[in-house]
């Protein structure tokens, strides 16, 4: 039986090969990710939190194509950016049980003033969610699985809330209601799959950070004809609906196909901007 996974793998490799891009795409998949810097202008963000710098690292896929040495270089690069806060938005591991040890060894020592936090993705559940949470903690990353944490600055509260993967099984699953536990805070939700944005926004998230798509991984025609559109309309970058915002990272690693074309790997340094602070600066 031709499964969806096998169809995507075969179609992607055929397309890349027909254009002579396989070698280039394989090399790109093994490079350190680029850095994408974005400022997000968020009307609800308190002025006290204007300028907050969040480094998002998504879809590492520790495993055959993401070894310890490469992850350690990525960790050192992340530390050199001096973000206020670091978040991992799922698929830290690929699919083997041993990938948990690889991830823990590669990212041990990562740190930030407001901490390093992470949620689980579908690949983390392929292994075992408990083991995947162990790998995060072993690296010094605190799992936020259906729970949140708050930070205070000059009387203004900011909540960081993480939910479990949308496809979680074994009596687990995402609990977006946790966002309602922080009614007076500016609320950031970590949700691996971007199609969870609507549920997060309905539950009160002002900003949702996601990954999962790899930007299509092999995206020869940008967003229009993109493999990621088989599961979501949110491919990469920022999106807005009314006062709710979403940011989707293309991520670092690769899934079934060790090739990236038209969707280079990235980590994302997001600077949050308050409308109140912006108006004050103009005045």
C-alpha cells in the first residue's frame, strides 16, 4: 500500500532529482541553520515587555542526520545570540529510542536569563513522551506540556504556556484550556503543529509559536504548491488573524527525506514589540 508518507518521499525525491538538486539539497540539509530575525508588533503586549528577544528552535530531529557535534555547534551559536528566552517547539528527536540520548548530549548547557522551555512534537511521541521529556530535562530544558509559567516585569505579567502535540495518544493530548489559567497575562502558546493556532487563539493566546512544517522541506514553488499544504495552510513565518498572531519556524532538521530545497533550515530570533512603546517612541 502506498502510504501518504511514502508518496511524499517518492514525489519529493523525484522532483528534486529531475531538477538536479538532490546533491545541493542534501548538502543544505546538513548545514547549520541560518538565522532569521523578525520583529513582531503585538498590540496587546505590555510596554514593559517591549523588546523581549525569544529564540525559537524547532524540529531538530536528533538522529541519523543530526548528530551530537552538530547540535553542540547549534547550541553554541544560540548562546552567542544572547536571547532573553529560548523555546523548543517540538520534534526534538526523530524516531529512534537512542535519539533521546543524542539530543540530551548535544544541547546540554543551553541556558537563557528567562530559561529554556520546550514542548513535544509528533516525532517525540513516536519514541515515548516520557522519554522525550527526560531528554529535554537532561539537556537543561524544562518541558511545558499542558502547563505554563509566568514572568513579571514592572507590574506586567507574561505567561508562556505549552500544549501537548495535536496527535498525542496514550490518554494524552493538548489542553488549550490551560491558557485560561492566566487571564491577566500576555499569553504565548507553544504548539508544535500550526493548525492548533485556532484552538490556541480561541483559548486566549495572543501569540502562538509552532514548527512541524519544515517550510515544506522541498518547496520548489514557495507557498503556492508546497508539500506542507497537505496538512496546513500555515507554511512558515508570521500570520495574523484579528489580534491573534502565529509564527511558524521552518526548523532545523529533516524528516524522512534528508534533503532541503527552497526551505532552508533556520532558527528564529523574534523580538516582540509593543504598540504602546512604539507610539511613545514616535512621540
